[in-house]
C-alpha cells in the first residue's frame, strides 16, 4: 500500500529518493516524505499530498542537499489521516532514528502505551512511529542489535527503511510480509518496495525474505536472520528495461498498458505454444499421477484477478472436467473450504504482494493444497510461497487499474486448462490444434480493436455524465461484465455494477430507466438470443444501452446506435477481446470527467495490507 525507498552511496541522496518516490507513487499518494543524514544529524521533510507537492516545498531546503544517505516514503494511509504529522519518515524522541514503513503493525497500540508510560513522546496517530521509539529504547550503540530487538516486538507486516543520525555509514532494511528489494550498485546500494524505483540505477537485485535484515553500506550489503546470523544471498538480474516502467509518450500508464496487450499476449503465446500443438508451462512440474489425483481446484484472487479466476473456472471445468471454486481471497479464509492433498490451488495476482491473497494461499497450503500462482512480478512474495509459478511476463503494470495483467492472466488460464486437458487425454489433437490457432489470432484482433479507440472516446464523451452504469454479460462474459464495471468505478468514481444478465429479472431490472447506462456484452455465441432478450427488456424500460457485439451483427443496431463491434472469434475466447472496449470506455470516461486515471483517489496499486 505504500512505497519505500532508501539510498546509500556516492551520489547526492535527495534526487535519488525523489525520483524513486515518483516511480513508487502508484503504490500510494496520500503523503510523501524524505530524510537524509549529514553532520551527525537527520534532516527531514514530509507533507500530505503527492510527491510533486513535496518536491516544490523543499526546493530551497539546502540542509537536504549534499548527503549520501537517505530514505523516502509515499503513503497510502492506514492508521491516521493523510496529514503532515502522520506522513513518513517517523522519528524517535532524540531525532536520532528515522523510519519509513510499508505494512501494518497490528499491536502498535499496546506498544505505544508502554512507550508512553516509559516517557516517550509520540506525535502521530500512526502505527509506524512506535518502531522509531522502540529502536531508541534498545539502542546502546549497536544499531543492528537495537533494530533486531525492536522488530521482535512487532506483530503484523512491515518493510522498513531505517537510518541512524550518528551512524550515517549504514542503512538498515527489515522485511516481514511486505515487499522489499535491495538494489546493488557500484559503490552505492538501494532499498525499495518495487523494481521501478531503482531500475534507472541498477538491474542487480537481492530479494529479502521475511524476517531478514539487510545492512547496506556504500561498499556492500550484508543480510542477517532475526537472530543476527549472517546469510548468503544470491544476486538476481532484472529483465525489465527502464522504458518499460515509463509512459513512453502515452498520456497515461493506463493507455500505454491497454495498448501493450497485443504484444503481451503475442509474447505469451509464442513462448508457450509450439507448432499449434504443444503447450509448455515451465515453472510447473506435475506428474501424470499428481494430475490424475487432482480432485478439485480452488482459485484465490482479489479484484481484477478474481474476475480472471471466474473465467478460469469455466475453462477448467469445461476442458478438464474438474470442479472449480473461485474465492475472493479475503473471504476464503473465513469459510471452511474443502481442501486436501488432492486440491490444486491456483493463486492469481499481478503484484504477488496482495496481503489477502498471500494469507489465503498460506491457509490453503496449511490445509494440504498444492499451490500454483499466476503472477506478473518476478520474485514477489506470492511466487516464493508457491509450489509452482507461471509468470505472465507482461512487464511492469504501473496504472492502478489493471488491464494488460488481466488479459495476460486470462491467456495463462486458457493455456493451463488446455494443457491439463491435453495431459488428461480429454482433448482431441485436432480440436486442440484448432483452439490454439484460434487463441493465437487474439493479439491481431486486439490490435484491430485498438485502431478503433477514437470511437470509444466519442462514446465516452456522450456517456460520461450518467449517474450510474450497469454491465451485463452471460457465461464466459459475465466476468467480463464484472471487470468492465470495476474498471469504470475505480477510475471515474461512477457507481457501476456488473451482473449476470440472466439475473436482471431477479431485481436489478427495477433500476432501469432513461438515466442509467447499461453496457451489454453480447458477442455471437450459443446464448446470444438470451442476451438479446435482456436487451429488449432494458430498451422496453428506456434504459440507455451500449452493446459490445460481433462484427457483421447488423441486426443488433435495432436497439441502439451505440454498438462497439469486436472481430469474429470462437466464443470460447470472447473474454480476451470483449474486455478491451470496456477498458477503453472506462479510460475515456474518466478522462472526460477530469479524473486522475493512473492514481485514482483512495486506491493503491498493490494492496499489501489486509
Ligand atoms: C484492479 O484494477 C484493481 N487495481 C485491483 O482490484 C487489483 O486487481 C487487486 O487489488 C488485485 O491485485 P493483484 O492482482 O496485484 O493481487
């Protein structure tokens, strides 16, 4: 939910911190702050609002310049309103320690009460501030030891960056259940919540595991376990380019990422489908025996990833004849799911850091399930607790609204279901060849839809003042309706609801009138006529209908002029293309309403708190 950055090395720290925070702003933008250490003192600047406001506020602060060590933070508020006082970094009474934190300290109130009784003076409403005072309480000259003792008191999740004013030759980072990477440079080293923050300076990273502490100096990085024993860590190399984490000429990351979908899917299919007959799922090793023994599948995910999981359910049940349940991760843990060693859990997450999904996966593993994750961020927490990982390799997705990650997850689910069906001898060779050829047409079809994006812009201009939207779909396009509604609501703030079209008559039809827009996903399919009946019911009640239809379906225009055509494609693959017009519609409506598309209010890209 927040972004942390830290630097120690040969450069002036401040510009590195501010640039890193700009790259991390998608993780939270309620407030921002930095601090550097020089002349044995910590100098700090923090304020509510976006990074740009902080940059402007400190432009004349000479005391922040010329230091070689610093930490920074962009906040998504959990404890305490986004005020200046609650902004990070937080300090102890003496002003000798500064802490930035991503996560939640669940027992901070009891710690705070003890600290106050011991005479500490805490200024903020945050959970984070107690960490600085705990380090002060345990500090007897050994910085590392004081940090290890302090974090032993903490319950919850934390990725910490910590500085000590009178030990400015080292920067400390600690991780437990919140993302944290260490960047390895030449006489300089970095800590960050995510790769884009340091990509400009280095591609060499060390992934810090839970309950590990990293001690960074200009010369190098040492990693210790919670008892202070040093650990050997390997250095990985990031494959992303710097450009992939920039807008590259697009007005918003969201439009860039929408536009990258053809390339992303082409890369997925070309790397995983050979001669239209063989699917390779490196990262998942499963024997015929294990495959045969799978009695049920559970899919765990949140938000957009959950909608992908709903499509996955249709596909795995259809092709593999295995029962599938799909759970919102935050709900999964509180029901009594039927799980055993024959259960395959598929966790879907773009970031691999969603706290609810991590918790659900740990619960599924505890009950004996095998876990395969579909994930976009290499080395993320989810990938490290899974038995197998299928990376989507969609490149960094910066915009809070997930788009290319969604279609990449769908593509992976198509491959997984066809792969499993093939291995279980449930798929005739000819049919498999046909399906894979049809699947490989999708990137080109997405390109064709993107060429028509100005029509979406015009449609958005006519509909951006509607007070609410209803999205309807059936079968494989019911999840598409849910996803279209989520896209609209999260970036335009217009109430929008996705519904199974067949459910209209069980209540929602009461909502229909001329003030409500209804988006109907109605491509040619076996249940097309059912969708047409729903459209007729809506038009009979003066609902304003926008229809996603298949090219060549001229008859559908009898209901409305607002028809968005998608190219002909086997109905099995409809979700891969019908979602694109809905992504564009949401994007252009949000623009028409003057919303902050990439950083919508109250949201953050990666929900790393439960
Ligand atoms: C989607 O547009 C939202 N940003 C949100 O629902 C997101 O899909 C959800 O938080 C899950 O994130 P994850 O895929 O990183 O786990």
